């Protein structure tokens, strides 16, 4: 899939195919890879951002949500909904990996937002997952 996205980026069917794989493929790893390729190679397509937002919040697989959260944070910081999605995933996602990824991305890309530190402190002491608490403490000490 990565080779296809890289070597056939100019073929109009590649983009359509990746969008379909990102949203409807039965296997989570295919959706996750397609989400990453869309974000990296087709950032300017108007549907890419919509797909990333959807996968970050509604995909049934946590690894797909993690990838979408990371790609949103790194590639779409200027979109006003990105920060809202990160805050939501950091505090409400059922999966600790998704919450931890969202926390990392909040520190790395949105540390100047007035609510970021409050969210991080709260999660460092109250999140049910030791992994999330550890991630937050490490990120706080780094940045």
C-alpha cells in the first residue's frame, strides 16, 4: 500500500482506493496504513482531513485511532477541530494507547494552549492506566 501511494500518487484511482481502504476495509491494519498514507501523501485533498477526524473518533480499532490522532496532530495543527479531538481522545478514549498518544501530541504540538497543562496534570494523577500516567509524566519532564 505504501509503495502504491508513493509510486502511483498521480494516478487518480490511487487516492480513491486509499480512501476506500481507510474507511471500509475489514482489517484494521489496512485501515491504519491507508490513513497514514492519506495524511502523508494526500494532505491537500479536502476529504483527507474529514477521513482522519472520523477515524480518530469512530474507528472501532484503537491502532487506527492512534494513527489518525498522530497524523491529525502532526499534519493538521491549524485546523480548529484538531485540538478539540486531541483533548477528547486524551480524556475519554477507552483505549490507553489512544489516550497516551493524544497526550504526547498535546505536549508536543499544543503546549501553549491554556487547557493542555490542566488536562495533563489531571491525567497524570487520575488516569486508570499506569501507561498513560507514565507517558504524561515523561512528556511533562521533557517539555
